[in-house]
C-alpha cells in the first residue's frame, strides 16, 4: 500500500520560508519521479515543481528562483524549500509520485502566507 505523508506546512509571514517534506512508503522510491502541486481556494490544482529519478528539476514560472525541490532516496523523502513566500503562495500543497501511468498523491499540507 502506497502512503505519502506531507508535513511542514503552516502560517508564515510574507518574505518568510518553509520547508515541506513528503515521506513515502510502499513504493520503490528511487525509480519514481516526484512532484509538488498546490491548490488555492477556488482554483484548480497546479504544478509547482517536479524532479526526475536522475535529479532533473522543473518549476512553474511563478516559483522559479524562490522554491527548490529535492529528493533523498535513502530517506524516501521529497522536499520543497520555499523562500521569499508571497500571499499568492497560499494553498494546500500536495506531494505526487509518478511513473508511467501510475500516480499517487498525499493528503496535502496547508501553507498560509499572511501578515
């Protein structure tokens, strides 16, 4: 049974930082691509960042230069370091593990950027 457990969300002031973590179990972590998505109130879920099995990363234009996705295969965990946070980054952030037609999602962790 695949489980993805996100953590690290919370309330932060504009300009602040957070690091999200997503711990995986029930899969062979190292052979899967990984991603972070987010869904703001009233909006569709959108891609934030992805990282391939060999560490190639891709980012949404809105977070380039501010967010960094990384993976630790030994810990079976994917991270999202978020710096210079803006109110528009407020959303529920979801971890995604995907390979071919297979795709798994975490339950989400809420990030609120507000003064």
